[in-house]
């Protein structure tokens, strides 16, 4: 498995996304403004799959869920449950390290209005497929939202109708792996209380049970 099969900083496979990123780089020359690489352990026990980089978060910093609202709850949970060494994620040089955990996205480029189209999700899926294949056998995949859930299923050549998304839903996906669903920890979901802090922590309680973490 080559690194370019998992991540390519120069990828321009999706014309709309490539054009959008160029516009963003022109407007914000100090931003990362490129596809965002995964972050964390090479052989994780927990793989977290999000949607796509946020405009002023991962797209700016170059690290998933770093510097934006969605990362606040995620990194708080990771710290509380022993998957990181600190609770906050501000920049790539903030000293944050993940333990037994890796974070990636279904789409590695910032989409306009944070809404990738189906063709872009499908095009980027080859990277996710290669990434999952490189990680070994026994681990939990946490899908943050329905798009991430479907992207994981596509990467594993599984049918959507056999694995229905639902907050807290747990799916066996073979080879000692399982897929666990959660609502995305976005500003909209947390502020509307669709996802509370306790609901998200309950997801991590379940992850600990699955991984038999003491």
C-alpha cells in the first residue's frame, strides 16, 4: 500500500473541489487550502470517519477537526476516554497526540458550503478504501454522520440497505471489525441538541466496551 493511495496533497480529481480550493487559497493564502491528510496512529484501535474539512478548521490548519467548532466535542471526548493527550485542538503544532486512534474524512477536500456531491464522495472513496485496508483487522470504525457511514460501507463494498444508519447503531462488518454510528458533532447538531455531550460520551462508553478498555 503506497502513501499516495491513502492521501495525495496534489489530488485534483474533482474539478469543482479543485477550483473551490484555488479560490480559497487566493482569499486565504495562509490557510492549508489542500486535501487534508488523516491524523493519528498508523495501527489504531479506533478509526473515526468524518464528513469533510471545515472552512476555518481543517482546511485552515491542515489537520482533521482542528481549529473549528466540530472539534471541540470530539477532542474533549477523545481526551476523556484516553485516546489523546490533551482536550483541545487548535493548530498542527499544539502538541496534540492521539493514542490508538486515527481520524480521517470521507472527503479530503473542503467542499463549497460543506456539501460534497455524490460524485465527489465516490471519487474520494478510493482513498478511504485504501486507508481502511492498511489498518489491519481488529478495530472499531466510528462514523460521524450518514455520509461518513455510507462512505465506509462503499469502501468495504457493503450494501446500504443491510446497514442502516442510526445514532448508536452498531454493525458487524467482518474480520473482527465493527462500525458504530453517531450524529456528527457539528455546531448545528450540538446547538439544536440533536446531539448532546452525554449522547456523544455514551458512544465512547460503547467504544470502550467493544475494545475491552479498562
